[in-house]
């Protein structure tokens, strides 16, 4: 599987997950594929472009159903709203910019999922590791060094 079926038809994904195909569901999936790592509000804005009107609550409900069905993945970087992506099932990680909040995918750290072995599993059977790397994206670094040059 791997890349979360961004090439898959959303209708086929919904059917495969046992969900009814509805216009809001298709619009939300298209929105997340078009703009990965969007929060719910951005997904709603994008979905309205395709649908005309859809309530924010309806978008939340679709996101929740699609996450539960494994079609979408919800990520929650500390201190920022939950974001959604269509790349599921491959245990990849994320880089988040502290300044602008941009999110980028990072492939598995080393080896097969779950990549990192905790020193004590406390009896858990672990199937996934979620790692968030925090830092400064290239755009924010460039802006910072411009700022430093202007005001030495």
C-alpha cells in the first residue's frame, strides 16, 4: 500500500472501507489529498469550493468517519489544531516548523515500523510510533537570516 492511495478514487476508497459514497465525503477526501496536513477549517474551505455549501460540522463528521475507517490519518502536533492526511498505514513521521507551522512528511526513521523501540514496552504490543521533529523550515530560516542582516 504505502502512500495512502492519493492515486485512488475517493469513491473506491469509501466503498472499500464500507462507507456510503456521499458528495461531502468525496469532497473532503479530495480536499485532503489536494492539501495534505490541513486542519478541519482548511479542509472545509477547500470542500466548499467543490460542493458549494457544506457545514463545518458535516466536515468534522466526515473527517472522523474517514479516520475511523483508516482512509485518513489524523495528526496532532502539540499546540496546533489536528491536521489530516490521506497518506495512511506506512508509519511515516512529520517535521513541523515552530515559526509558521508548516508540516512535511518524513519517511520512517530507521528500518520497519515502528522504527523506534522503547526501552520499556510496559507489556504493550507496539504497532506504530509517531515522531514529530520540531525546528525551523527553510523559508523561516531564510526570513530570519534576512532579518539578522537588516538589523545587525
